[in-house]
C-alpha cells in the first residue's frame, strides 16, 4: 500500500513515517498543500492523508480540488477541529473519514484499513436498486427519487442511502452503521452518523419522514406509498 501524507508538523510526519515502516506501508510525505498536490499528480496512491491546516493550500481545499478532478482515491483528514460543522465541511468536500488530533497511530491504522477495505469491496449483486420512491444505480451512483434526480450526495451519503434502501424498516444503532457503512468497529465518532443522517434528510425531498430516529437505539429507513 502506498499512502501520501500531507502534513506540516514534522513530529507527526516522523511518527507516521516510523509507524508506516513497521507496518510495511510505502509512505510519501509533503509539508504543504501545493507540494502535496504536485506529488498526488505525479504519483499513484492507494490513500491520501491530509492535514486540514496547511501552508500554501489548506488540506480541505486540496481535498475539494482532488474530488473536482474526478478522483475517488480514499481521503482521510487530520485535524484539531472536532465540531459537527467542521465535520460537515470535511464530508461535503469529499473526505472519506476524519481523525481528530491528537491521535494514536493504531487508531489511524484502523481507519486506513477500514476505508481501503470499504473502497475495494466488491459486491456480486445487481447494480440497480428500485424501491417505492427510489431508483439507484450503484455503478454510476445516480439517484432518482420519484423520477427526480437527487444531486450533490457525497460518496459516504450515497453509501449510507444504499445501505438503508437495502435494509428497509430495520433499526440500526450508530455503532452498527459505523461498522456496516464506514467499515470499522467502535473506532468512529458516533456523531459522524448523525451528521450524515442530517445531511440526507436535508438533501432528499421528504427525507425527514424517510429516515426515522428510534430514540435510545439509532435509526431506521421506511418508505410509505402515500
């Protein structure tokens, strides 16, 4: 596995370089956003780790630029920002995951494995999902609700919607959703689930009556004919 880390803190970079070496990971490092973008353009990477605050070009801007160019390479953001609004911004820009500083290398490694496992997973099922209100093509990632296109879903919002469409009327805890959709067990911040549910409710017409909060448990998805 080859990972590009764009991080301006030498201590963090040195820690990750040592840890990657022990894990057999080929790590490439850049100290600012512009250098990181150039290395990304010149190389081939299995995953990118971007610090949020960087000289030259901020990590969140770099993430957005990479996504605007059409790349689906997995991206993990490193940041000291841990508010819900900051998480929303990161996910909206196309980040796959979010690790708050300070962090342990083992926690980051768990996220790396989860993100790469999820993005490499191949499911031998039909690419087309049709329900009462939705038609979803998993290959093209097109979403129609009642014949109208649903735009601007982030990759993770799309994955979460597909999971719910495939498991209607079933109640899932936040931990179960983290495991099934994000691909890791108990390493994720449960607020990540809440943020994505909130965004789906906002982006999908009638989403507030499709995604149900089951108090004390989690969430379920249910469609009605009326």
